[in-house]
């Protein structure tokens, strides 16, 4: 099911032969689905390659195999550099759309600046018959590409930052529910297409919570507990910070007291990283913009907020009680308050 994204889809469906496009956003927000949807009726040959967490040569070999599978190459050929691959592709008579997904993986075992420089050369010199789409989930790395200091700065004809679906679009996954139930589902599950597709439109809110976020075997549970933070070096400290913030807007001093990290300066750096990655938002009084002590912080992602409010610090109770009893004891009595805070 493809819902929303009309503006982004219209942008990606334009012809960008000879140019590069960038699409980025957090995991499970629908980047690959959007790209595939945009290319459904594309008349050119299409190649999709998801980068490996390996060396440049590993990725070259994997890319070549995908080119063979897509019948762009007749047989597997040997290339020493990515530039060599694109020199070959650029000499072909047909036009090609090349999608390089999870671009940050390509940089994980290599000098990051060197990889960006390689693609700068490719974009500048080897795309006469190629449309190149670079996509990635590591928001920090992808945003860095847009900085003036980066070799790829100014190289993209279009840059699309894909956010979660808003309330109106997310509600289309459960169109027959009452207005309150739509609000409640959005407040808990947010706007990730991946998460919303896992919900049962005819099930009650309680049933959907129990079958997904309270089920350790569910993909939604794994998404909330592991995948959102899997790329961030601040993972452990982020989880502690999230646990303190939970379903509220917490002041810096409150977080500092709970974590017992006063005067070290580490908390300020960690929160700065989380706000730059757009996982946490910082809200300040208009007359105290730069004052951390007056600022409040909250978790942006609805599902993550729910997970760290109810489940993270009560995981043992969930295992002992089971999902239904856990819901009735820990969630049901305060769920209305949780929902209202999201829309206050």
C-alpha cells in the first residue's frame, strides 16, 4: 500500500539523466518504496543496489552482480574502482537509472571523505546517460553531504528529506476508525509506513498495541527497541536519555539529575548529537533561546516515545506478566494522558 508522498513522488518522477538526486531519512520511513514507486513507469533501464557494510571492493563486486542481474552487463566483469564501473556504464548507448541505497554503508570501512570525492568525480564526469540516486538512512552522514565543506556539496539536482507521514496520511491506514481512535493510533504508532502496515485496521487500539509493540517477536517491537538507534554511536547514552524524557518535555537539569552526570559536559554533547540527528527536539522560551537550563527536550518519534515511556524500563515485567496483563497494569490506566500530551 502506497500512501501520501505526492510532492516527493512528483519530484522523483522527473527526468534527471545526467544528474544526481539525493533521498534521505531515518530507517523504515519509506525511502526505498518511494524510489521504486517513482521508477515503476520509467522507460529507462533501472539498477538498484543496496550498499554492503564492507570494503569498496566488496561493494564494487556486489554492484557488478546487480548490473548483471538487471541485464545491463552481459556477464560479470572485473573492475578495480567505482570510477571504472561508471566509465563503462557511461559508454553504453542506453540511458540508465542507478540507485545506490544506504550510501553511508559504503563509507563505513573506508575514508569517508575519499568516498565522497569518488562520487564527486562520477557525478561531474560520468553521468551523461545516467541518472544517479543516492539514498541513506544515517541522517547525520547524509546531512553532512549537504555541507559546503563536503566534496558533494551542490552536486544534487534535487534533495529529498523524507519524514514520517503526518497524521492525515497515517490515518489512511485505518480509515474506518473513529476520530479519537485515529488520533490515538497516531500518537502511539506515529507515521512510519512500515509500522502502520503492521497494524490491523479492524482491531482495537488495545489489540494493536498488544500484537505489535508488546510482542517481542513483532517487527514493530524490534524496530522500536533496536533499529532506530542501530546506526548511532551514542546508542547506550541515548537510551538512558530517552528513558528519562519518556512522554514529557524534560528540562536539561532534570535529565542531568536523573543521569547523575553534572558538570561533565558529556550530556550537552550527547543531546546536541541527538537534536542534530532530529531524534530529540529542543524547545526554548523565546527570551532564553541559548539557555540550556530553561530549555525542554522531547522525543520526536511517537513510537519511540511510547516504547521508552512504558516498555524500556519495565521489560522484565512485560516478560513476567505477558502482554495483556502488562497492558492492563502499566498502560491502560494512563494511556489517555499519554495520547493527550502528544497533541497538547
